[in-house]
C-alpha cells in the first residue's frame, strides 16, 4: 500500500490469485511468508478488509491452492488493525493464527530474510518494491494467454453425477 485511501483489497486478492496461478504452473508452491506493510494505510483502508472478503480470501487460499502459510507479518502496524486480526482469529485454525505477527516497525524482516533477498526499501540488497512490481507485471504479461483461457473455463453441469438416493434397506444407490 503506497498511497492512503487507494487500497483496493479485492484487486490485491486477484493479483495474489494470479501470482499463485503462475507459481502453481511453474511448480514453486513451497509455502508463503506474507508481508503486509501498513506504513501508509489509513483507517478507511483497513475498513475495506470486510469479514466477508477476508473469509473469501481465506477459503480460496486454503481450499483452491492448499497453500502452507509459514508466516504473516503485518509491519508498521497501527492499533486500528487489531479488529481485523481479531476477526482472523475467529476464521483461522489456531495453528495458522499463531503464525501471524503484528509489528510496529519493519526490523523483524532483517531477522527473517537475508540481506540479499530483502528489498532495498527495507534495508536489503534485493530488488526494490518498484522493481519487484515491474517483474510481476512482466510475468502477468507472459502468462496472459493462460489467464484468458482460465477466464473462459466453465463447469458443464450436465456432466455432474446425479445425487445418490439413501434408502434405509439398500443404502446409497
């Protein structure tokens, strides 16, 4: 989030979905460390993360991709992030919720990542956030045909098997 009140959580979820689709195709689904920088976030931005949206994002993340979240770090956090965290505690399993860390600054990133991989914006030697963003856009363009194909996919309901009948004597048939 770079500009206050410009946060679009649904767009962020779609971008994350597309990144996961690329990772699935390239077979690099080894687990995630998610970092959310709240530096420029406002109360209005946080309010856009509605319970319904968080629930949907969690369902797709767990159900579709079966991703293992190694950790989520919410850095440069403010007190108004706490209601969102409280809701996440309700919808996530305790084991997963224990992997969420709320930090007042970004120093924790130096403990998690090497200097070589940490973006320049956080004191590392890796590509800057803008460079990483451009790299992501290039990857999206590379996979545009795949995304177009996925957009056209539909379920043929006629191919679904009929529901089984449950008879007390005969069982399911």
